[in-house]
C-alpha cells in the first residue's frame, strides 16, 4: 500500500491540532511497521510543526523521531506564507514545490501523488 499523509494542522491551535499531528504520525508509524510505503508532507500552517516537533520536550517528539525518515518534505509556498521558512531551512527536511504557484513558490503536487497510486490522508 502507498499512503501520503498531509499534515495541515497548526501547532498554535491547541489540543485538537496536537491530536491531529499525533494521529498522523501514529498512522504513519503503523503503516510503516506493516510494510507500506509512507510519505509525510507538511502543508499550510502544518509547516510550523517542523520546529515544534524538533523540541525534545514536545509530547509528540518521540513519535516524530520514529517516523521522520518518512517525511518527504515541507511545502515551500506554505512555509513562506505561514512564516516557517527559517525553521524548515534549519531542519534536515527539504522543501517540496512540484506544484508551482506564481508569486509564492510551489506546493507538493497532490495530483502527482495520486497518479503514482498513493492514497492521501489529511490531518
């Protein structure tokens, strides 16, 4: 099975957002453990999670460490729009911008993921 997990939740949005990122990463871990091909992408305000999850004191940091090798990248355009560019540049993660948007860079292409046979989950 091929699954792309898109994280849109905002770490500034409280417990509900924390629940979303926790579940996104838990599903990624479950799928990976069962032999599925998993790609995690951070988009929208979800680009802010990169800095938050890197903090060893964050409650989801340990789970993030288990699945960070599945992180395909972070939306370049979204990081620019939502103020996360510097944090992503300081991280080991790449920008993904294969869906160019004039004026802001690009986003990950969901159309490309679907054409490659990925199921897409959004958190």
